[in-house]
C-alpha cells in the first residue's frame, strides 16, 4: 500500500546490564527478593536454569530470607527443574515447599497444584489426581479450597478427554462452594467444555443454561458473557430448536448496550433464519445491522457480504451481483477488495454456468481497461463485465444513514464516516467527495490514513478498478505543478479526481 509520505521511526535501544554473583558469599549480601528476581530472569536459557536453581536453593536456606521470598524461591526452583526436564526433582521440591510451610494452607494448595501439574505433564494422571484428592480429604480447609481442588481434578479429566468424570468432579466443585459465583461459573465452564468435547448437545445446552444464570454470569467479562450467550444460541440451532434460538437472539439484542455487539446478534438471528430456508426474513434481519445500528461501521462489511451469500442461496443471482458491487466498493484494503472480486466472479460463474464473464472480470481487475499491455486503444483492451449492473436499492438504509450523517459532526472522522455511509448505499461519487473533504481537513497525523482512504477506497470505487492508482498518489504528493513545483512546465499533472466526480 502506498502512502502520501513515509514516516521514519527512530528506535533508541536501551541496554540493561546486570550480573549475578557466582559465589555464595557475594549472593548472601544481596536482598533475598532481588536474588529471586535475578533467578527468574535466568530461566529462558538452559545453562542459566541450573544457576537459577542454585540461587533459589541459597535463598531457601537463608535464615534472613522472608517467608514470602522463600515461597517465590520455591516456585522459581520448581519452574527451573521442570524446564530442565527433572520432573522427579520438581515433585520433591514441591513436597519440600509443603513441609516448609505446614500451617499455611494457601502455600499448601499452591504446592499441591504444582505437584499435580508436574505429574500431569509426565503423563502420570493417577498420581496427579491422588495428590489432589489427598489434599481435599486431609488439608483443604473451607469450601473455597475444596472447590479449587475439585476443579483441578476436573481439569485433569478434561485434558485426558474423560468427559463424564470431568462433569462429575465439576459438579462436586459447585456443591462444595455453591454461594461463590466465581467457583460456580468456573466449574460450569468445565462442564460446558466437557459436553462440547463429548459432542453432547443436550448436556451442553443444560450447562450453558446454568452458567447463563444472572448471578453466575455477573462476574464474567462482557466478552465472555457474549461468547456464552452465542454458544447457547448455536447449541439451540444444532438441536433445531429454531424458535427458542430466535427468541434468545432477540433478547440478547434487546439487552445489549454496545451497537457493534447488537449488530452481531442480528447476524446470528439471520443465520438461524437461513438454516430454516427463510431467506427473505434473513435478509431483513441482516439489514437491521445498517438501519438499527448505523454507528457499528465495522459490522457493515460482514453484513453486506452476508446479504450477498443469502441472495446466492436464494438463487437470485442478479440481486446478488448488485449487492456484491457494494461489497467491492466498501472494501478497505487490497486483500478484501480482491476477495470481493473473486466473490463476484463466483456469482457470474453460477449465473452463466461457464467461466467466460468470471474470467473477464478477474482479468479486468488484474490489468485494468487498458489490458495487459497497459496501452489504451489496442486489441487487448478490456471491458468491465459489471459496467451495466446497477447498484441495489436500500431505501430504509438510505433513510437511516441520512439521519446518521446529520448527527455525525464536522471533522475529519465525521467526513470519513459519511463517506462509508455513501459507499454502503451504492453512491461512490458522493463517497469520494467526503473522502476528499476528510483529507482536506486532516491533521498531520491523519494525512496518511485519509490519503489512502481517498485513493485506495474512494477513487477506486468511483472509477471501478484499482489498477493505475499511482497517478492519484503522484498528484496528491506533487499537486498540479508536478515534481518541479512550477506550473506551465512539461511535468505539470492533470487532476485525476475531477473526472470521477462528474
């Protein structure tokens, strides 16, 4: 991708110089915490992992080291031994960690979980489960510790693809600490993954239904909540419970606070309708992305492509070809534009039952109207197979976008937004005018983006092809006076934008 001008970034490298003491006498003069930090930094390379283990042993044996420093030293020591493939020594180090802090239940749990992880890595699942179960029976105090341990056992079963056992242990974890929403949610996550792994849609739906309880769901990040709701809808669809899926998506959209996420619920609702063969209803559902959520610009490309795909499924290729023109115009980079050209070619092939127009379209966009020799007026000149294809009519979208343009503001970003509203209404000339306005308003740090928008999107859409955009960049960089900066000389440049606006 060309830019109006290049930006040279200067990177200043700052070297950090540090050393470690090799003699025990020198090491003992340093703070224990600092020594553990140094050991942790040694873990990336094998020769230094042995040195890291030695430093940690010194801290563990140091009577002046605090309990917290010693715990960290044990953790780094175990990490070093695991990296050195000394799993037996790592297990022994974890056991020493337990013995060093017999009254500290948090440290006991941490050490047990480390032991279990080491056993699991060594494919000794029985030992891993045994150490966890022993901890649950004799050491875990309080519902939280017991639930943590039970979830750990469930994780082992999940990784070993023992899905029934995973669900059973996860259910025990829920029962161990039922008032802790985080525990319940984490345990239900394991049940969800187990049911998905077993491809048991009924159990998956039940687990998802439980985790979607508002109390359980509240502690999760918003993206996690959306993912779980989406999985619930997908599960309903796999079970062909389409009415429930439709109601679920409608409720999700209604409760959504983010326009982009709400637009996604529209798409999923449309997919549900497509699966039922209700293509016209599906098209209306997708169109809501534009009419109900005109702020969600990053959803428009996928939504417009979905419209094309639905029209193809419906068998209305003429309409699909009109709709794909909007996809081509709205493409915001060279790759997505090429993808849309291929999609248009696929539609032509399906319409014609041959490759004639499909290949002609690809060649047109590969070489431009001048053909392979890049000389206009020769025998290899090419015509655009889409030249006679009108843009689709979207009256409700036009109405929604017209109102959105009124509210958009009066700056570079607003003009860029207006440009895309015109593109997605099939009005490339109006879009180019807005892109040019955005470029004229752009601050220094916006120049590159707005220039590329103006040329790679706006000019390309208005002229109908991407070949030969160098002339536009040259004009933007030099102006009408050309490289020498003097009007009336041989290198003066014609304005390539003007003809596109007529």
